[in-house]
C-alpha cells in the first residue's frame, strides 16, 4: 500500500499517499470541525476563519502568501463544510517544503488583521447575496434548515448577513485556539512525496505545538423535517424533496449511495428518464445522499415551471414507491455499481481528490483508506438491500 500514517507526539496525524511517477503533490491540512460545531450566535465563523486565515501572519501579508505559491506555479485554496474545513496547495513536487512552510505559517501565526476582516466581511456578504440570487443553491439551505431546525447542522455555512457583519475579531482567535489543535488536524499529502522526508519537515514546523487532547462537545443530529418556502418572481420553481438518510459509518451506507445513483445519479437514472426524457417536466433533476458521522440526508432536486408542479410531484413519489415495492433488476443495479466504482477510481487520478478523501476517511473511521475495500462493499449490495434501504429512507 502506498499510503502511510504517522502521528506526532502532540497528536497531529501525517498521511501520505505516495505516487512516485507524478510531477506534482497536493498537500493540505484538514480540520475536523465545520459549521455544525458553531454556536448559533456565531453562525458562519468556520467559513469566516477559512477566509481570514490567508489574510496575514506575523511573517507575511496576504499578498506575499499568494505570491509565494503562484511564483512557483502552485494553487492554494480552502473549503468549509458542515463537519470539516480544509486548506490545501497543489504544486510541483520540488516545492512541497514551501507549501508546508506556508501552511504552518497560516496555522500557527495568523493575525486576522482588523482591516482585512472588515474587507472580508463585505466579500462574504457578497457571497451570501449570490446564494440568495441562485435559487437552486438557496433551496438546499432552506431544506437544511427545515431538516435540522434550531441546530448548527441546519444553519447556513456562510452564516447570516447580520452575524457576519458583527463577528468580533476575538471570536476568530478563540475559535482557532479551540478547534485548530494538533489532535484535531490531519496533514494529508498525495503525489510524488517521500513520507520520511515530509515527516521530518512537519516535525520541525509543528512538533513544538503543545498537545491539547481536549474533548469537543458536539450535539447529536436531530432530524426533524418539515416544509419551507420562499416566494420569488422567477420562471422556475426549485424543489428539494428530502428524507433522513444514513450516517457515513452505517451498515446500509453503500445501499443508500446506490439507491441515490439509480434513482437520480445520471442521465440513465429512473428520475431523469421518467421526469425529463419521457414527460419533459424539468430541465434538470437528480438525487444525492449526504452523510455525516451520525446522520445523513437523501435529497431529490427538480427545477420546473410552476404549471408542471401538480404533475411533477406525484411522478417523483411514484418512482420512490416503485423502488420500495419491487426489487431492482440486476442489470440496473450493476450499472449503478459501475458508476460508483468508476467515479471512485477516476477520482484517484486527481492528487487533490486523493488527499481530500484519505483525510476525511481517517476522520470518519480512524484508519487508512482502502479503495478496494470500499468497492467490495459496494459490489456486495443486493437488490434486497436496495429495497430495504428505500423502505427505511422513504418511510412516511
């Protein structure tokens, strides 16, 4: 196996997926914290920290950070999700020490300059505005809030305009001190990398950071469901029909994933064929399954003209009923399995995808990712498993 794991005395885990014939390396720090860990009064702080951590350190200003990466042809970026935050760089293998030095700098010495914070608040307010102007994005935020009301898991990742405007600078320091501690981080690298060399550099940069090993309280997810609507003067109605899904570690996770794929995972899927190709009711429809460590969501999206709604919803519900009452034909299940298998294997051709997947897998299961094991679990799913998952997820 090309993947190796080492853990520093302070708890920082170092994961490498070595592919010697690559010219590049993807290197990043994944943090086991996201929006669902927030105090609702500070909703959006995880995302604001993600923006602000690049805006200056004790050693570099914001421009110097990006110039150092782009001067060697690299790319630096980050993302915030509901359970993780990631900061990563993709660059040529010989420049890996530079990337690690800069990642260490922003993690250990960020200053969150007040003038940059003022500007970044405005940037995020624009981002929030863009979401509100994009109904096929906004509808998922509405669904999330209805699924998990009065919980951080139901709050928008970007936060609300009022909270972002008033977010105090001290809160950013407190947030990073609480969550960006060594035992809550994974340094994940994929590409042309030597594990022992990387470990030596990592120890020099992060080795003196004191261990925390403190417990982080996380309220369990409480899926409620309900209905949420916003009336806007638009050409289309955007709909998410959502159900409680399964957790990432659940025994029927692979069944739920396959169920989503065969229902709405491509142009050959049941929903796409029935709703768009046969009836012409939508331009786009799809399904997806989002999994957390203790819960999940099964979502069906459709965008259509308001006049089509009376026909569209019953058709979708009819397709959900069919998969509950009749076993999926082997040929159809095989096609769904092949889609997932191909997606997993093709994603291995991206160094960023490999680094991202292995870090999140370590957070979920506390072991090294084995892609063959995942594929074996997918291949083992039977038509009866799909039918059982459908009845569990689509129960009224």
